[in-house]
C-alpha cells in the first residue's frame, strides 16, 4: 500500500478551503482535529491521534466522542466525514486534481457512446488491500464460467516504473458497467467510477464518505450483494443489456450527480460550512502558539517536487470566490430521514427479489435441459 505525505496533504487542503472563502472561519483550531491520513480505517494506527481513539458509538467513550474528522465513517462511529486528499491530486498514483480530471472524464465519455461500449462490468484495482477484493477476482471470466465481469489487477509498482501507461482513469470509461468495491475502508475510486456514464455496480459498502449517503440505489447505482458478488454482477449486466435505455439512464444520472453536485466549488463550500459549524461548538478560545509560523500554499509548494509540486500548483486557489458559499439546506426531520432511508432499502430489496427470480429461472432452465 502506498504511503501518503499526510501532514502536508491536510494542511494544503485546509489552506485552499480558506483561500476560496472571502471571509474567515471564526476561531477554529485546525491542528489535532484529524486522524492519521490513512485509508485503512480499522487499523489501530489510524484510530489514534494525540492520545484519542476513534469516536465509537459503544464502549466507555460512547457519551463523549472525541472530535475527529476522517475521510470516511460507518454506522459504528461518530467520525465527521471530510473530503479526502485525492480532490487535490494523488501524485503517487498520477491521479490529477479532481477539477482537472473531472473535465477529462467528461471528454472521455463523449468519445465512446454507452451503446458502443463493451457490454461487461469492468474493475481495475489493487486486490491486495482487502479480502473482499481478492474475492472479486473469482468473478473474472474463465473457460468454465462467464459472470459478465472483466476484472484486472492494478500493479502500482509496475505502473510507476513504466510511466503510468495503463492507469489513465479518463481512458477507462470503455465498458457499460463499472464495479465499485471498497478496499481496506472506503475507496477514493468511487467518484471516478460514478463519473464514467457507465452503470455503477456498487458492492454493498461498510463505509461512507462525505457525499455517498446522498446516492440512491436504482437512481445513481445498481446495488451488488457483497456475499454473492458474482451472481449479482451477472444478473445486473444481463438486466442492463436487456433494458439498455433504463441502464443508460442510471449511468447518466450518476455522472450528472458527480458533474453538478461534486464540483470543487461545492466541495469547498462543504468544507467551509462544516468547519464554521464545528468552530461554534468549541468551548475554549483557540490561541496561536508564540513560535507559530504562518504558512501559505505557495510556501508549501516551494518544497515539493515532481508531480507533487505540479498537482499543488494546478489545484492551488488563485483568489477568493466572488459569490458567497451555497446555502445549507435545513436538516431533515426525523420522519423525512426515515422515509429516505426506507426508500433506499426498498429499492435494494426490489433488486434482490428480481435477482432471486432470475436465478430460479436459470435453475429451471438447467433442469429442463437435463430432462
């Protein structure tokens, strides 16, 4: 697994957020709010910072969760989801800053119409980070079985040596369906997959980041059962290839969500509102340490080299926004939130019932052949 330059990444992101806003976030102590920059949330190293453990909903700390921002959360924690480093580029993997890459993905979508794409489910990634990904490899086509999946291992060491020739995300929107599956925790790949105009086949996740809870099954993605991936993928692709217009609508809706609701202006607005509201909860007055030195993003970029410096400069905010941040909608009433969750659960249940019927019919056909 690639290690990240965590501290610089966090500081650079934070500085960009403050530069976008034409006014300051009132009295916020930035240092110590974040857990270690790490994709592996269950890892003990990532669950501790400055002597605090993760904000679990059970156990001795249940009533007093420590104030931690993390790149993802789950139903067992109170951690506050915050945009991850990849929005500003990931130099170790040659993934460009989000604003630039989103434009390239959009252009890539125009080059190959959905109907002309390969009628299979595509996934390319590092399977070593999680057993669930190793399990996904079993869904690849073989001489005995075709699950409608085309699964490829991404060997990053080889990619780095060969100049990232086979890992350009803007050139991977060539299949009608793309699989999203978590790694050790959530994966930054989700936004890239959603942006492809392909139907996102989303393997039931354990984690969420700051935007994924807005996604609705059968509106933005097709749900895939984690415990029965291959059969779920086979059914999803067969259904989509037999209902091409409806399947294409799913892919387009996901891309529209990403292009319209996940653009960098809104990412910065989210960061601004989140930090502003958090600052109101502090019960003390943050003070600047006597020997503290003020940093600006230009100064940080001076010490960077190679792609790290390129991505810093490319994603650097040049001036504050002329308009105010977007207005935050009021929180959902408990009844409305309950309806939203039930709607998503109902959609997933409908897919599962359809899948069950599909495989029952397949078994009936196989029995008929034997007879």
